[in-house]
């Protein structure tokens, strides 16, 4: 009798798990939609310029075992903007990470858009300038339904990359 009750309880539990693994059905995105992912991590310029020591100061510091250059740690925030078909859909001021605000600023955002041909423009400012952009990339792309289109950034390779 005990084994029969145990078997019934295990069966009920298995049916319960099977039902919730299949139902309710979950649709990740609309069939006619594509997803654009903006993903970047970048360290902007430092807030304070590095102090360039004189040759005499370099000699003195070297003999005293001090660091040869003097640079502040804190970095500027990044200004990022994403435009789709002439409409700005995202604008942010990404603060640097780290205890002393000395690390890279990171952004990870997802945008669901109708599939088809779109003009996408990404802009980034990582310097002290008040206007304009340090990096801009614009491209006309075809977005496929239920697929990801990624926008990444690497200053070492020239800036934004669309794929």
C-alpha cells in the first residue's frame, strides 16, 4: 500500500512538472519583430589631465622610488545616443564604474523593432566636449524577424560595429 501511494505521488509530481514545462506557451518576441542589442563597455577620458613632469622631476622621482607620472583616476561619463530611422530611441549618460569612478562605463539595452530595412545611427562622446560626437556610425540594415542585430563598440578598432 505504501509503495502504491508513493508511486501515485511521484506520478502526480511528474505530471505537474511536465505540464508547467510545456504550458503555458511562451513566445519570446512577436513573429514580425527583430531585436537590436546595444552592448558596450568603454572607459572615457580622465577628468583631470596627467601632469607631465620635467626631466629634473623625473630624475628626482626615480631616485625616490615615486611614480614617474601623476594622473587622476576619475573618468568622464559616456554620452550615448541611438537613432533608428531618424528618431532618437535611446540617449543616456553612462557613469564610470569603480569605487573611484575609474572604470569603464557599461551599457546593455535591447530594442524590439519591426523587421525590415532601417537606418541605424549610433553616437558616443567620451571626451570633455559639450557638443558633437567622438564616434558616429550610421548604416542602412535589413533586420530579420526573430533575430538579433548587435551594436558593439571598441575604440581600438575604430568605434561602432554593426552585425
